[in-house]
């Protein structure tokens, strides 16, 4: 059994027990969260596609941790002009564990 959910502008294929890093969510560590934006659902035999969402399917998860990702370097450069600019960025993320998929 699996489902495709939408959160943070991205889509994720999830199964029970899956651990994901998603865009930062405003809840605290240990909180339970429910995703209602299910785009596709499969129970092993039949596949249900939503248009755009599948009705009456919910994915429940638990927040494991809130953290920052590794640093991404952004380097801007123009040749022969003496222009160089180096910046770094660390994106916030939330790590979740999928508890159940209910239809």
C-alpha cells in the first residue's frame, strides 16, 4: 500500500514506515500530523488517481526532528571584470515518519 502526497510544493511517494525530509512545517518534534492532499492511492490491487485529489484518503505521520540541511554554496562570477561573490545558504527541513495510510 502506498500513496503520493503533496506538501511544500513537492510530491512524495510514501509507504508505512517511510522517513522523509520535507519543507519546514510549523509543528514541534513529536507532534502528529495529517496530510489530506493525496494525489494517488494504491492498496496493492487497484490504483486510484485523484483529479486533483483522492477523496477520503489520509496519511498520518509523526515529526521526528526539525533541522537545517547542509550548506549550499552560491558563487557568482563575471570573467575579466573582477566580480566575485560567494554566499552560502542552509535550508530548513522537517523529518517525518509515516505512521499510517487510511482510506
